[in-house]
C-alpha cells in the first residue's frame, strides 16, 4: 500500500534518489556511479532509512507493500515508484 501526504513542490528524480543512496554509512556497497538499471538490493534497515529521509525531504509518507518492495530492483524502478507516490499515491512503473 502506498500512502502520500504532504508535498514540497520538489520532484523526485533519478539524481535525487541517487543522492539519497550515496550515504556510505547506510548503503556501503553501492557505487557512486550507480546506473539507472543496475541491480539494486536494499536491506530492511536501508529501506527504512530511505523512506524516513523521503518523508523528511519531500513530505511523503510511503508505506510500500511486500510486492512493492520486491519490485524496487533498480534505481529507475525505485525512482518510478517514489515519483508515482508523489504524484498521487499511484504505484510507480516497474
């Protein structure tokens, strides 16, 4: 289930999500030049942290279902999902 509350007027982009994933304390195995379609595996702690930061920066409360989480397998898919939530709670393209 995706939930959206609040809006900051700032669109979520591939580059903004890449920047969120650049914290090496939380995502130590991700390269700085993470490609849009490179395989992305987020552990539960990393996902919780990421969703917390999305809420802080974009005013979005995102509560992905297990099915949603299973589809977050690349930077492009993660960005599409978050953008879909931002645009009205609709699941992003996968």
